């Protein structure tokens, strides 16, 4: 089945899909004028749709009603096309585009990715799957407005007290009251940014472990910070993110197939954009 993954095979499928869509779009033009044929396939679809909705097959009377509605819908559809009611209707245009792109999506999801393809996708798109650094730290807040010109001196004395007390240090009596906790466990870098701001997050990412450091600026003021543990960002193994990786792979394939789909369609058209006169003048100058 290796040929299924070949670009030529995908191109042939695209061509077949385009041909099928074109055939559907021109079906009524090739029908005999004034004739509506309710085929056996149409009847089966009507019965299947009813059964799926109501969990039972339709009665004879209900089936006659389904056929009557189908005939009316078909006749109304043809009359609407004959009157050009589909033209310049954004809802109709978007719905037709959605149906066309649905065929493209079907092509993209026909085959499951191999482990080699998933691993390659993982290596190329590391930013989507790489885990964030995690920080476990304590902080002591100092309000610059309360300390004024004594801020740095007060913080230095606090660091001396902390170093002297070592592991027995009681931080509850140091610093100023603060609306956030003094201790954080395994806070991701993005959560550090959300909580304290970019400047604070950037600073603690480079702090040494196991020592009080400061002053560290945040959106609230100034802090002393003790980083106890830090886990670095890492790229997970394939099996750890297989489901997410598969979803992202299919999304990328859908986009790639849709782009090729439109390239194949647009190759049959000459595109011309008519600019307003004032823009034409601007382009000349």
C-alpha cells in the first residue's frame, strides 16, 4: 500500500474529486428537461436518513411524504437555479465551498500516519509539543512606596537575616503584605508571566538554585526570590503525545491537501482583479 502515500496518487484523487464535484454541479443540466427521476438510490437514502433520526424505518405513508418532499425540493431547487437565485448569495456560496472542501478533507484523512511520519512531524514542530520549564520558588514582596529610598537597604538586611537563619528562616515576618501566595510549586513559565509579568519571569529563569536573590522586579513591585527547583523544557517522547500529535498531523495534512485542491481548481481559471481607478493611479505613481 506504499503507493497510497505517493504525491501522484494524491493528485489523481484530487482530480477525481474535482470531476465528481463538477458532475454534481452539472447533473441537472444533463437531465431531460421537465423530468425528475427518484432513483432507487435516492429512496434508500431517504429511508436511511429517516431511520437514523427516528430509530425505526418509515411507514408507507411516511415514505410517500418523504418522496413528496424530495420532489418538491428538487423542483424548487431547479427553478431557483433557473432564476439565478443562487448567484450573489453568500450563504449558498459558502455552503458550496464547504461541501467542496469536505471532499478535500476526506482525501487528507484516508491514511493513518506512520510512526516515522509522526516522529518527523514532532521534530519539525517542536514548539507545539515541547513542555514548558517549571519553577518551584518562594518570594517576599517589598512595596517600593512604603520603603522609599530605604528599599534596597531593607532588602539587603532581609537577605542577611535569611542567610543567617538558613533552612530555619521564617519569611512570614519579612517584607510587606501581598495579595499572592509566598510559595509556588511547579509553576509553568507562561503562568509565571501571567502572574508576575514578563520581567519577573525572565529574571527567575536565570537565577541560581537554593539562594535568595533580589531585587527582582514584577508588575506589583520588588521581590526577593528563592528558586528551590527548576525543570527545563523538554521534547516529549512520541508515545507521550501520540494523540495530540496525530491531530496536529491531520490538521497539517488537511491544509496541505486543501491548498493543492485549490491549486488544481484555479489552474483552470485566469484570475483578473479590477482595481478602483484611484488605486490604479496610486500604483502608477
